[in-house]
C-alpha cells in the first residue's frame, strides 16, 4: 500500500475523473467531501408538551435546546425550520399576534420585532369558540452563525399581554386539537 500526497486534482484530458467499477473513495470523517449547498449535519428536536406564555418580551419556550454534534466548519450557514401549534383564549378583543423566532445563544436570528413567523389563533372573536381554535405556524431562515458551537432555542413573545398556548388550543379537553412543536437545524456548506 502506498500514499499519494496532492493538493489538487486535475484531468489529463476532458472534464471528468472516473473511479473504476468496484473501487471506492472513502472519507475518514464528516469533512472529507464538501460542496456548496451540501448538508453537513442535522439536529432535530420535537416536543409534545402544551405550555402557556404571556410575555411581551422575547422569552425561551423551554421546550428544547439544540446543538450540532460537531463544530461548524468555517464559512458554513445554518438553515433552521420550526413548526408550532398556537392557541389562545378570548380576551374581550380580537386575537393579537404571537411572534416566534430562533435564538442562537442569546442572539435573535429573526426580525427583532416580528421574529421568523407570527400569527394569531383567534378567528371568531367569540368567547365560546376561541378556546378551541388553533393555528399551525412554520418559520424558516438561512443565516450566518455568530459562533461555531452555539445552542439553538425557540423563543416567543406576544403583541399584547394575554395568555397564548403553544402545542395546541387553549381548551384543555382531551378531544381538543394538539400539535407537536418541532425544530430542525442543518449546517449548509458554502
């Protein structure tokens, strides 16, 4: 067995380099092969919990903390996606906005005011029905990370102070709508 040391490969002619049938090129770690747009690593979290929040400032939902298994490579970006089920109770007014965003450590990676996704669950404005209503929100963002080993959490805030339910509708009955809260982060090569 011999070892070949090179810094660059090029073709003797044409534009392809061919590995013969039955032969393999084997990478010894996760950074052996890399091309722009390639997913280098993924981390996923899901919670079936139903919680309530009522803050008009950004607060951690406390549902999960995600971190990549390996440090990010230089120049990588992070793609994050989340899904949230939102409910609320009647508050003598039409529904108010609820904002969701992903924080990398203590940095909001979405819009400072509106986050990455926002909406309300109150559509009828009726005390009798609002508690059974639920809205499914999805947020997504591609960003340059500030650190190479950060933690990622789902944060929430309300436009006005009244209780919002995350993970289902406001009613606590066993037959009322529920929905898992999910967060997916992926390292994308550049």
